C-alpha cells in the first residue's frame, strides 16, 4: 500500500504549478493554502490537480526532483496535466 505521494498543485489565480511530496495530502494542502509554505504563499489558493502514490519516501523524493527538471516539467505537461485548460490573460 502506498504511503507517500508526489503532488502537483496549481494556483487558482495565477499561472503557477508546484510539485512536492508528502505522506499526508490533506495536511500538506492545508499547509500550502494556510500560508505556511513560503514558496507557494503568493500563489494561494492552490488546488491539487494530480498526484502519484508510491511506496517509499525515497521514491517520492526522486520523482519530485525529476518533475522539477526541464524534462520532468515537459512530461508533466504532456502526459499528466493534459486535461488542464490553460488560462488566457494570466
């Protein structure tokens, strides 16, 4: 049973995507939207648009690092976030 998650957040107001990892999705989203995470504070409110469940923290951290690279971002946009409609004017 998976215990860790790699999650993708999207800002409801600005064109911003954030990738992170956690063992508790609800708590982590609460922390992001509560202003407790400096790197996402200016982009609130945020919503989880996708997540990947894995068995270990190590694998979650590896995937998080990968999705933050140029090729990882391309995979996210092309394969995972395909149903996300880009907003015009933001």
